[in-house]
């Protein structure tokens, strides 16, 4: 990479505690990190290490106990609920492990939901982009189907299409392949990888799976709520070794 | 596991889920008990005064009270059936697990009915107590203002009517609503919390056939009554029977009639995402949506029937008694007004019970859609938009139900007036719908829509986006 990497989202001294003073669980412990523009970043770590918590706060879904977070140039810690909601709608795309789609809307309706919420119809350019997404994700003859008529892999592809539709600042994916078989997983991962390579989409993905993380440009490791390692692209075998080491340590 | 142990553990673990059914049962029982106790009091009072045929007065009041009680208890029964069916929909996972572990569907359904029996018994005892207290209060007020009403008897045998009727209705309702248990397969224990498919309307050919027959026969009776009414006022009896029969048929068909109306009203609510999603919700469980609004249809139909019949009758009277003494006509129209108002108030109670049902169905729906609401919040629904979505769903139900009710009521009321007075009127008689009534309908519909959305909206806006991600 020749150009210096610009941070597209970052957190500074971010902490999150659960429970009361006496029985306090620290999910995140003063984490500072940034996600680079145009990169596909994976976040790994043992169960309970704080991956989901980090994602939720960095994506504006949950509030921090202390510290600050930015999406683009907007500081999101301290935003009111409505401002934060509109920011999520416009600047962030989400892909969750399951239950990504609104059951009463068909595939197209689900993909267009962020525009509908803004009370606007997509521009001609946006429509062309959405049609391209639908075609590339192999959903062309599925647009009028409802979620319960789709397979697990198809549902995840619809979720990816929705996440990319608004060309958000950042796409957050939490275990997007957690409920899929390995062939379908590979499909979904390649789609995310393509979105980042071909369209410069910034993506942050939480995963347990070294094979999934091997698709990323950069892999961050959390343990006990702290950032413990920051690695470039690596093979599944290497990543698997690192995770095993972390799990033994904790 | 016996069905009784299951029921006991369910009642002990989550008593809150049956509060609405308890409330609805108690409301029906209280209403009936108060009406019947007051009727007895008035009957006794009439016996001590010079009003002739006191036994007749009491009997007539009792018959009317039982009629109104019947309407209220029927609506309460529909509401409770819906509540139980909705609760079962929320328990699918547990029921499926129990099925995997070897419980039979029949046992599980019986256990649900046992819960219903307990709720019915408690609710009706509570309700009759409250109803009696209300009657006692009426007595106190009466005596204070110089009418020597007696104190209502505590062990008046007539109080057994609301007690038994309400308890049995709730029990029956839990049995009918519990039928949903039979549709749960052990397989559903394996599926994770996924997007549930739509409920499909089960085909009930016998029920539908009978209902269509009732509507057809009733319509013929109504028409015949109107025809007979052109020569004598006895046509009104035929028309009345026809009207009752056809209305029973319409209620039997409500599961087929209401959903399409909901769909039409839904499209009128606007194209915004909250309105569209709110409107789409009602179509997920067409049977549930129909049941949650049919009580309002019943209430509004009956009230509209009375109002339109009375107003049309008055129009005819004014037209045909042009030469009669003015005070005579005014007296007659005042009596008509008062009777209409009292009847509307008494039927209005059924609408209150239906409102409780609507609130409850919407609230349970919100609780069962927590993940979906969390997802909507994640992808960009503001709290205000969530609130608008719930209000759209509630408005859709309220508007559809009143629209159907007013339409039916105008037809029935007009037919009644024609059958009664067709022979005395000179030219054509058109239905009279007073402006004040139209205004009242609009205000009440808006109030119902907003009130019903209040509690479920509060629940829904409390759901955080993170709730969508909590895999249970
Ligand atoms: N709502 C909550 N209340 C209390 N503790 C919580 C809550 N959410 C998370 N935690 C705790 O915070 C810590 C981090 O949780 P988090 O979900 O971020 O972990 P994770 O790395 O995503 O784990 P997994 O890989 O299992 O998904 C855990 O110890 C967890 O028990
Ligand atoms: Mg997690």
C-alpha cells in the first residue's frame, strides 16, 4: 500500500463495564484502536474477550462507560439517541449472525429500508448501484421473496446488500458466517472481500473462525477486553495458532 | 408431567401473562352483576310505588340486562381466546421442547385450559364482587337523592348468572385459544429464533358455510321485514330476527372479512416505512388481527344501529306528525334520545372490553417481536418512528373496525326504521345519521387508536438495538 491509511472509525480509551460496583464485569478495558479506510479488518479473540461489545459501541449501537468513539469525523460518544440512529442509518451498514431481515418486507424492501427510513427514494445512481449489488449477490430472481422463503446463505447475502446499499462509511459484521455451512460461508466472505477490494468499502468483522479472518487485510486480537495484537493478512493456520495461544493464556 | 402440574408451574412462574384475561373476565362479570343487581333494586323499588305491573318492569329489565351481559361476555370471550392464542404463540419454543421430552399435545392443551379455568374463576368472583359494590353505590346515591332504592342482596341468586357465564366463557376461550398448541411440532424446538413465516388462515369449511348461510338467510329476513313494514309495523319483528341472524353470520365470517379491510386501510395510512411496516404487521396473523378488532365491530354496529334507527324514526315521526301538538312530538323524541343514549352507553362497555383486548394483543405482539424491533432500531428506526409504527398498527385496527361497524349499523338501523314505520311514512325514507354521531365516531376511533398504542409503544421504544443481537 502506497498511500497512508486514513482512519475511518476509531475508539480512544474505550471502556465498558457491566453490573454494579461490587460485581463489576469489565468487557472492554481502555481500548484504543482505529479502522482504516477501504480496509477489511477482522477482530478475533476468545469467547467473552469483548469483541461484540467493541463492535456495538464503535457502531453506535450501545453506549460506552468511558472513553470516546468516532465514525468518520463525527464523535458518536455523547450523541443523543435520535442523532445516533440517523447516523447508523446513513453511515453504518450491519450484518449480524442471524435475524438480519424484517420478515414483513421482501428482499427489495429489506435492501431499500435505510432509504425508506430517510423518507427518500434512491437516486438513479443509487438505484443502479443497488441493481448491481443484487446482480452480483445472485439475488436477481429473489427480489420479491420474503425472508422465510430464503436459505440461510441467501438471507446473509440480502443483509450484505442492504449493508452496502447506502455506501456507508463502515460496514460492521458480527459473526456473519456463524450460522452458515463452510461452502456458503466462503461465498459470503468472498463477497465482503470483493466489496472492500473492488469498491473500497471499509469493513470491520468479528469472527471466531480463522478461515473467515484469513480473508481480511488486517486482524486485531482482543483478550480480556484489551487489544493484544494487531496483525497484517495471515493464513488460517497462523491465525488459528495465535487464537489458541490467547485462549491458553486466559 | 400431568397437565395440572404444568398449569400450576406456568401460573406460578409467569402470573403476569394472565392479568389481561383476569381483567377482561372481571370487567364482564362486574358489568353483568351491576346491571342485574340494579335491575332487581329498581324492580323492588317499583313494587313499593304506584308503578303498575312491577313484576313486569323487573322482568323486562332483567331480560335486557342479560342481553347486554351476553354481548359483553361474548366480546370478553373473543378477547380472551385471542389472548390465549397469542400467549401460546410466544411459548412455541417451550411447547416444542416439552413435546420433544414426550408431553402429548392433548395434555399441553389441557394444561392451558386449566390455566384458563383458574383465571376465569378468580376473575368472575372478583368481578361480581366489584359489580355488587357498584350496585350498592348506586343505591346509596339513589337514597341520598330521595329515591328509596333498597340495598342490593349479597346472595341474590341472579348474581350467579354473570359469575357462571364469565367463568365458563374464559375457560372455553382458553380451550379455543389453546388449540394453537396442536399446531406446534417437536421440530420447532430445534429451529433457532428465526424469522417466523406468516400464519396461514386455516380453512374452516363448515363454519364458513354456516356463516354464509346465516348471512344469506338473515339478509332475506331483513328484506322481507322491510317489505312487510310497508303495510304493517309487525314487519319489524321479522327484520329484527333477520338482522340478528345475519349479524351472527358476519361475526362468524369476520376472520375472512376483517383482514382485507385492514389491508385497504393499511394502504391509506401512507407510504412511509413506519406506516407500511405497522400495517404489514396485522397481516402476519390475520386471525389474531380479526379477533382483536371484532369486539369493536360488534359494539360499533350495535350502537350505530340504535342511533340510526332512532334518528330515522324521528325524521319519519316529524314528517308524518306535522299537524300534531308540538309538545307531544318533542316528548317522544326526548324519550327516543334518552333510550338511545342509555343503550349506547351499555353497549359501549363491550367496546371498552374490546379496547383492553386490542391493547393486549398489540403489547404481546411487541414483546414477541423484540428482536425485530431491535433490528429496526439498529438499521435506523428512531424511537419516534417505532412509536409511529405501533400507532399505525393500532389505527389500522381501530379504523377498519369502526368502518365496518358503522356500515353494518347504518344498514341495520335503516332497515329497522323502515320495517317499523314504513307503513306510516309518506315518501321515500333515507337513513338519518346525525352529525353529532359522526363526530363522536371519529373522536372515539382516534381515541381508541391512540390509547391502544400507548402501552405497546412504550414497551417497543424501550427495546435497545443491542436486543436484536442477543441470541437467546
Ligand atoms: N449485557 C451484559 N450484561 C453483563 N455482562 C455482559 C453483557 N454483555 C456482555 N457481557 C460480558 O462482557 C464480556 C464481553 O462480552 P462480549 O459479548 O463482548 O464477548 P465476545 O468476545 O463477543 O464473546 P463471544 O465470542 O462469545 O461472542 C463477557 O464477559 C460478557 O459476559
Ligand atoms: Mg460476540
